[in-house]
C-alpha cells in the first residue's frame, strides 16, 4: 500500500525578500528557503521520512539552488 504525505507551507506574515538572480529572470526568497529547509529537516529527523522521499516544487532555478545550498549534508 502506497502512502503519500503532502505538506503545503504558507508564508503568511513572513518577511518577503524576493531577490532577482544575477542572470535576470529567476528569483529567490532566502527567508522562504530557510523556512522550508526547517520543515524538511524536521520531517526527516522526527517524521522518519527519508531525504530521498522529499520533493520540493518551485518554478525558479535560483530558488532550487538556494534549497540545495541550505540543505545539511
């Protein structure tokens, strides 16, 4: 039996600091990346979820890079 867990993270009340990457069209939000990484780390440490079972969806390449940079090794 396949069990799927989905977590949606809202940004209500969060400081919005969207930055443009050096290339021009991609965007990154450092505060959002940090919040999301705290959620992912908590799911892995307390929720017993494997890091390979976590997927993060974002339309911005700069945000993907930020998530990769924020993840602990």
